[in-house]
C-alpha cells in the first residue's frame, strides 16, 4: 500500500452549519460553567461558617488562621473558575467572532476502539492535528472501511480547536 504523506492545511470561512455547531458547543460550555460557578459560590459561602477545630483559649488563634485558610481556599477556587472560563469559552468566542475554520488534508495514523460504560466507541488519529483533537470518533460501519494510511480531510475551529467534521475520500462524514 502506497502512503502519500503530504499534508495540506488551509483556512476557510465557516459555513452556517459550522457556526451552529460552535454555538451549540458554546451553550453547553456555558451551562457547565454556570453549574461550576454556583458550586464555587456555595462552597465559598459555607466554608466561613464551619466551626474551627479547637475551642477555648486557642479558639481565637485558630479562628484567625481558619479565616486565612478559608480566604486562601476561596481565592484558589476563584482563580480555577476564571481560568476554566477562559479555557472553555474564549476560543469559542473568538471562533464565533472571526468565523474561520482550519481544513487539513491529512492521512490516518491509527484506528482503534474502546469500551466505555458498556458502549463500544471507535476512533482514528490523523497526522498534523492539534492535541485537543487527538482522537476523532466515528461509527461501526465506518470502522470497517477506514484503514491506516487513508486520506482524510478534517475541519476544526481555528481558536477553540473544536472538531467541526471530517470526511474520507471513500465516504463523506460530517458530525
């Protein structure tokens, strides 16, 4: 089998379907972050009202160190939350604003399957893709058709690195 190892990467404008997928991803990420934000707020509100470990003469010292510990924990929660907002939403926001996707004409480097919660999942990896798109999922019928070395075209968003779709030379597939 002859493998053509040339890889071509180009920027294209997003289609309406691509923008709809990105908007769906944005809504899902916002929902997850909303849940996480509420959890952080509840924990930040409850922690100061938990009693200190000791009572009596050491209570005042423990109360002071306890309040500093609570302030430290709340600060760490806040920083982690803000970082997750940036990590999850900033790339999607830039993608929706700029409306640019990356199209990579590449080849399959490996195919595989794994079982998760009683369900079988199939995936392949392709050369020259970002780390976030390491494994591309597909169905059982496609698993029998696609092989290592086959040419595929993968589309993903430029800034958020979210998979928009892929197709093979032998059969098209769009997620």
